[in-house]
């Protein structure tokens, strides 16, 4: 399945075609490289923000606008990827990662350092295991990806409803389901990158790498946030 507009022909996974191992490794290495650079940028800005009271005040006042900017940039990259250059797309990805560092700095400041560390280590382990599975499995995960996307939409609705209900039990269930969904999405997205789906969908290996990096980045960040809700439920500052 192709999440992105401007599809260039049939995707490799739809016809059971697998690229050469070296080409597949190239797809993965580019996407993961940009993803890790984006995460480092986010982590660096988040660290500065959460350790600086004045910046925390700024982050709190700009939290909603920052979320809207992030949402807009993600939509912009996805819908304009076939109209902009790979350099512009990569620049927008780094803008997104930087702005997300501001919001993440505020979020992690609400939890103890132990909860943040436990959530990060767990997220890294789960993400790594799911990514490896997506790389090496011979089974197509396309069908699973479709179900996971539907489950994600349902989860978002449940989160919105629980804003009004305020149920701690529902919040706990949402966190567990969120972890499971993003572990599954990590495996699916990794497989799509490895099989060249994103490169074909965007018509460019470089653009496919940017979309892949953004997708994996979002998988990791959301996995971390749901785990943080679980580990830090009773350990907020």
C-alpha cells in the first residue's frame, strides 16, 4: 500500500518484486541515516529546552502553535514530495525535527529522568527489533500495514474521546495499544523502504529516503511517547 501521492507505477511489494540486496541496503542506509540525524537534532534541542527554565516558559507558550507547525510540515512533505527537490524535502524534515525538539523538551520535563530513560531504552529496543524483523522477514507485511493504519485512526479517536472522559484505565489501555501499533508500523515501514516502495512512489531514491526517514522518525517518537505514558504514569514531576 502507498501512503503517498504521486505514485510512479506499481509498487514492488504489490507484485512481489524484491530489489537487489545492495540496492535494498542503500534504501535503508539513507533513510536510517537521516532519521538518526533528525532524532539527534530533536534530542539536542529537547535537552536544552528542558534544562533551561526560560526556554521551558517559551515552549509552554508556543506548544500549540508548534504542534500545528509540525502537522503542517509533515503534510507538506507528504503531499509536495513529487513537486519539490530532495534537498528541500530534507530541509523541511530537519525543520520538523527542530520544532519537535521544542515540544519534546516540554513533554519530558514533566517526567522524572528515570521514566524518560526507561522509556527511551525500551523504545530503542522495540524499534530495533521491529526494524530488523521488517528487513529480514520473507513475509509481506502489506496487509498488516493496512490494518495497523485503521487501528491508528481508531486510537486517535479514542484519545480524543478520553480527553473528555479522563479515564486512567482507558489511558492505560490506549498507551499499550499505541505501543503495539507503532511496533507493527515500524516493521511495515522498514519493509516498504527495503523493497523500494517509497523510492518508486516518489520517483527518486533520495526523496524516498527522506519520506522513509520521516516515517521511521514518527514511528520511534510515537513509540517513545506511549512508553513514557506507561513508565511515567506515577512519576510525573
